[in-house]
């Protein structure tokens, strides 16, 4: 079964790269992939259907060959349920027979935050170490920043590793956590970024390999950090956008070009910095980068108030396109030879951009299409069989558009049972799964019309995005992680 999936996934990717020209070539490719899998004992199969990173193997929330349950409740189709220590809204990832998570657990040990190296922020953000704009007081306790591993079959905790202990210097948004980024794995190592509290590499058995300190961030309104790193080969890309600034102009305030934002590439073997490219005009973002091979270039596409693409190996800016709105959180999605980016806070912006561009793309034919009627604020969109499924702001309102043209497939529709949502939808088995903040998951049938199939009540609030693997769904609630499988 795993070999069959790997063969089909390899062929699908080959087609997407426009190298699949003839039926004869397709047969030759299938034979080559099959023989490779047999020779290597099926090693390539892992990763093709595993949920090894934020948003899954296609980086868009979809899984090619899976059939998760349609219905469940707090007592139905729950294979196992396990309490997770601490707090976090990072998603589970799955590799082989294990599940990995990040979390941050408050301890009883009191202390003060280390303010050395914390950059100043604008007055609207409040002083680090004090209150955020939402009057959330910064903690006075040490937190343990942890990576955890669980047995996929039973939910039993296999190990936990504390990679850092510190008193956070920002209070964070009331709905944020100090472990909002998801880990990522290549099957040999686990990589986890806690932002200001370090980027860490562990073996799959929980041994710490290296830790890299990239400094400290000052986020907008002290809302906190949330981005997940992106992995490609031996390079780990870490976003570092913030509202901290350096007063280069000497006027005692932050100007547009004074942000200390950057994007960083680390060597996965040592944690050393390969390159660090400044992004001085980009304020705090919470989006995860997308790494794409296209047209002979390996690009790192970052969402932001300006969408930018960088060369993976040099950090050189390849192209950029402005026009997004503030507080960028959704992650980019690849659609063939294009990428779709979106933001949905205080306005809506959804753009499809050609990947073969260079320089500034604003107003050029490299902008395939754009929309300004509906876009998600926190959740990312999901791409499934040529359709994009987007929620509006953080509401339980969904619309679908043709990913190639931007044309509406079905209009904005309020889903049953979901008032607001942070989790990104996932898709498999011709179904789209939307999970609201109260733990309700509404399941839609994929197609040209809006059709609800089920409304499922888990009975626990959820902010983390679900993960899929084979015929199971893994959902992290505020206190527990669930494996949902057909009984």
C-alpha cells in the first residue's frame, strides 16, 4: 500500500513539473520508481503520505490517498485521547509510527525575563516584559519549552525533551501560546522553532543535536510569535519578522524601513547560519514560508504585507509583490507554476503570482488573478483538486474559488456549528474538514456546490490545525490530543 502511494505521488509531482510528456515516459517512470522502492526496502514511501510538516506533504492541507472518518463525537470514533502538558497551538506532525508536538509549560519557579537584546518596539506595542495592548500581563514564571513524541498506535508518550527554560519577555495575545509553531521532520531529525527561545534539532529519539539562538523579537502589540520553520534538504528556513526596530534615522521613532525583520537559513547538520537577509520594511508576520522548486530555481516564498521570494541557497531577493493587508498569518500555497498568497485582517487580499517573475510584480502580467472579497485572517486556505477553500476573516464562513482562474465556484456560505476558527482546514477522500475554536468540525463534500456532510462535536476547544495520516485524523485540543479513526 505504501509503495503504491509513493509511486502515484512521485508521478503526480513529475506531472506538475511538466516533465511528464508521453504515456510511454509515464510507464518508464512508474517502473523506475517501483524498482527504486523495492531496492531500498520502501524507504521512499515514508514522507509521501506522512504529515511531516505544517500543512502536510503537499503544503496545502490535502492528502492524496486517505479516507478519514466522516463522523465522530467525544465518545464515538475516538481511537485514543491523551493529555498534553503545557499549552500550545502548534499542530501535530506524523512520521512512521510516531507523532511529534511542541509545547510550553509554566513552572512554579519565579524569575524575570532576560531583556538583553530585546529590541525596542513602537509605543502601541507596550514595553516588553509588561502588558500587551489587551492588558495581558507578562509572566513572572519560568516556562519549559518542550518537544514531545507519542506512539501513533496507542497515544502513549514516548519521550519529552526540555530544550529551553526561560521567562518570556512578552505577554502574548490572549489566544496565543509560547509554542504556536509546529515542528518539522525529515524522518531522521525533528526541528522545532520557539522563536526568541531558540531553534532546536533533536534526533527522533529525543536527543538534542544542536540549538541556535537567533536573538529576541518584539512583536506587534506584544501579541507573541507563531511561525513554523520550513525544511528543504539540508536547509531550514526560519522567518523572523517583528516590530522591533533600530532607530537608524535618529528621530526616536520607528520608520517604515527600520524593522529588524529578517529571514534566516540554517544548516540542518550544525544549526549554523547559512544566510540572513534583512526585511526592513516588513512588520510582524506569523506566516510559514513555502519552499518551491520551479523553473530551475528553488524559491522561498514568504507571505507578508509584501509577498517576497528568495533564493534558497543565497538568500537573494528574486521577486516581490505588494498589496496584502496587515497581520499576515496564512501560508502560501502552490498551484502549478504559481503561488497563491492571502491576508484577511482589516481587508481582504488574495493573489495568484507566477513563479517565474523577477523584480517587482505589482501591476504586471505575473499577477495571474486577485480578489478582495474574502480571505482568511488566521487559518490558511486549502487546495483540493483544483479548488481553493477559503474562510472569511476568522468567521465560520467559507467560499471556494477555482485555483487557476480565481473564479468563484460557490459563494460565501456560513457553516453549521462554527462561529469562529483559527485551525486551517484539511482535505482528503473528497471531503473538506473545518474545525472551529469550540472544537466543532464541519465536513463538506468537495465539489461545485456547498454541501454539508456532517457536524461533529469534540467537546474541547481547538486552535491547532488537524493532521491527517492514512485513515486517521489527529486533533490537538487545548488540553488533549485525539486520534480519530473509524471504529
